C-alpha cells in the first residue's frame, strides 16, 4: 500500500507522461492536418495515408490523461474543467470535425472531396489552437484579464506552430520525392517560426508570472537550469542545418528532424512542468492537496499497472508494423 505522497508522485507522473506522449504523437498528426493541401489530391492522399494507421490511437493518450486527472485529482479536474469548459468544447468540435472528415473524404463524391479536406484542415487548426489557448490560460492561473487572454492567444499560435513543425518532420520521415522536398521546406519554415515563439513565451512567461520567475531565476541551481533552454534553442539550429543538408540528399538522416522535434517537445514540457511543480492547478492546488483517497487509488493502481503498459505496448507494436515509407491508404 502506497502512502498519499507516493500516490501523488505516481499518478502525477503518469498524467504528465500521458500529456507529453499525446503532445508528440497527436501533435504530429494534427500538424499533418494543418499542412494538408486542398488543391492537390495526390499529396493530400499521401499525407492522410502517413497518419492513417496511427491518428485515432494517438488520441488514446489524451483520454488517459483526462481519466487520470479525474480519478487521481478530482478537485483539480473540476476546477480546470470549469475554467476551460468553452475552449474544451471548441477543441472537441475540432477533433470531431477531423474524425468525420477523415472518413468522408474517401467516401464522398469526388466533387465533395475538397470540402472534406478543408474541414479536416480546419478541424486540425481549431483543435491545435485551442490546446495552446487552454495551456496559456492554465499558465495564467485561469485569469480573465486582457493580459491573460493575449498570452493565451500567443500560446495558441505557438502550439499551432509547434504541431506544424513536428507534422512536417513526420512527413520528412514518411514520404519520398516531391512531397518530401515540400515537407523539408515546411519543416524548416515552421522550425524558424516555432523558434521565435519559444523565445517569446520564455521571455513573457516569467515577466508576467512571479512564481515562474522565482522558480527559475531565484533557484540555487540557476546555472544548471539555464542549460535546458539553451540546449532547446540549440536543437532548433541543429535541426535547421540538417534540413538544409536534406535538401541536397534525402537518402540519409530523414528521421533526424522528427527525433529532434520530439526532444524539443520533451525539453519544453519539462520546463513547463518545472515552472509549476508541485501545483496541478497553478497557485491553488498542489498534487499533494488534490490527490484522491489513498484507499481507492491503491485499488485502482492494479488496473493502472495493466492498462498503461498495454497502451504503451500496442503503441510500439503499431508503429513497428507500419514503419517505413508511407503506402497507399485503403478504406476497404
């Protein structure tokens, strides 16, 4: 039997893992949706095929994160849901539009295919932007001031840029020929935009949030902590140089942009987590205050021990089966 403190760490860690994996996996397929052309059926079909075996399963991690929050930190879940009810609803509408468009684009009449490609693209942009918008409101402790809303809008645009980056990197990995060349240019442009966005958020966040400023700049380990943003920004530069090289030779290193994008996501997520630890609701509730009854969580731990490794294993298995360059997508 684990004590409440240990349970807080276990469930908090699992929830953080689920959010991070979701951001990387569903991030790239949302990014592919954002990049989806509405005037080139061949490229659109190939791009959809590149995420076809994975996109629905990727959303499992979002369900897992929300489920863990509800089970392990019900008070925090209630506060967050109440504060973000409208943007969550809009995000879900975007995800529903994506799901419908994904199937209808292949089954509708040819003249309607462009409509459903457009809907898939709009749904992807809407879902990505609202995730960033919610993140911005979360960072600002759900304030409704003009400053808070402006930061949330900046955060929303930043997440769209970040998802576009990792989506383009996925296409560099999975496609060939002319589309891969396009993806290299998309990835390079998105990387430069995201680079600026990360710098902007990194500067603005501690200036408008005193707790974040104290966590970073009043820490005795400041010298160590500052290596993380420096490393993150350096990876952007390395990725840009690699993409420049890939323009000349696409045969080697096509996996590197995606791998670097994933590492950038991990570093940014770690920085965000460190900024607010141990709060699960910034400025209001820590993971220790919000944790549910230890009796129920110890019981549910048996299910978690089975479910989480199962999700991890089938995720790894699906990517292993469909590894390699994209093949034509069939719905029949």
